[in-house]
């Protein structure tokens, strides 16, 4: 087989927002499933000790022998630790509570912010997309995600304080870009849990477009109960109920992402 150069490998995206409950995990698993559906090879990395993206991809976090924790501490490679989710159509590098300890253990180690990047480099040729579900903090775990990525996808609800919260994240991304990872950029803001009947949400959405212009994705994810129900079946909404409005929106978003990486 022809040699594959490093630059032909996967594009890596973090789904990040330091606020909890804003739709990071829902976006990660549904984008992963949507990308798989349109024929992309996807690795989903769960970087949150809560392990919601793992469970939400049909992988039992309590039964994992190897997780992203072992990868960060270099006791396993991603090739060894990943699990195929047949139902979802993508590979999963899972997480569980053990990962909470990595924060402390990494402090002792050299290149502690580059561990995930190095591990991804070894498997990047085998994927089109690597998606990383970040924890709700700007911690060493999130930093490992940001150092690995070409871009950050920021899911946000169009609420009154949404723009305020964005400032910290934007500043962190600027610092990582300047000091640690020249590739990093905000690839886009994704409006999630959107309800067009709420005037305030329309107003905040308009403000977002005014401030961030083409950094705001065209696709809007509606508030949709099927997306919220799907995790209890261990599936992304896109797999659990493909006909649901929210699922269709995530497949549309996957297509938008495929278009975007063509231009990267
Ligand atoms: P985070 O990972 O940022 O903490 P989650 O993805 O877990 O956020 O979402 C928080 C809650 O909102 C979950 O209960 C999830 O099912 C629900 N949720 C996320 N997106 C939607 C949506 N578009 N419509 C309805 N519920 C949603
Ligand atoms: Mg989450």
C-alpha cells in the first residue's frame, strides 16, 4: 500500500464549552453518528470522567479494560484501547471515573499537555474525523484536547449570558493557539436546543451572527425530546430515531462539517 503522509490524516475537533449542560456530549455523539452515516471514518474520544459520551455510544464505561486514561498515561495506545460501536458506526475511546485522577497524575509528567496529540498522531491515518468530548472545565484534560485539535466546535444555547461565557473560552483558545498549538482555531459556534418561538433566542442568535459572522454554523439544532431520550438507550439520537427533527439536524451538521474540512 502507498505510504500515507501525516497531513492526509484525520481532522481533529474538540467539542468544548466550559459550561455544563450546554449540549457538548449530545453534539459529539450525534455528530459522530451523523458523520458515520455519510460515510466518514470516525474516532470519538471521551475526555470527560463522567463517561456520558461513552455510555451514549453504547459502550459500558464500567466494563472497560482500557480507557483514555491509560492512553494519557502512556500505558496503552489508542489502537489497543479503542472499541468499535457497531450500532453507531464509529470507534470509541472511552472514559470513566478513573480519568478524574489523570488531572493530578499528569502534573508530574513531561509534555503533559501533548499526550493525547501524540497518541492521536499514531492512528490519524485511519480516520477522517476525530471528535473529542471535553469536560465542563478549562482543565489539563481540556488542554490535552485543545492541544490535539485543528478546531473547536462550541455548542451554545442562545440565552442571555451565552456571549459572556464565551469570552473565557475564546481567550483560552487564543492562548493555546499562541503558545501551544498553531493549528487551533474556533471552527464554529453551533446553536443548540434552539426554540425559534422564543424571541430572546432569536435575538441572541442574531447577535451571534453579527459578532462572529461565518464562525456561526448554518445548521441550527432544535430542542428535540428524542435527542434527550436517546442516551438512556445507549444511543445517539441519530441512531435511536433517525427521523426525529433533532437527528436530521445533526446529519445536516455532519454534512456541513464535511464541507468545512474540504476548505481547511
Ligand atoms: P454537556 O455535555 O455540555 O454537559 P449534554 O449534551 O449532556 O451537555 O446535554 C445536557 C442535557 O440537555 C442532556 O440531558 C441532553 O439530553 C439535553 N439536550 C442536549 N441537546 C438537546 C436538544 N437539542 N434538545 C433537547 N435536549 C437536549
Ligand atoms: Mg458532557
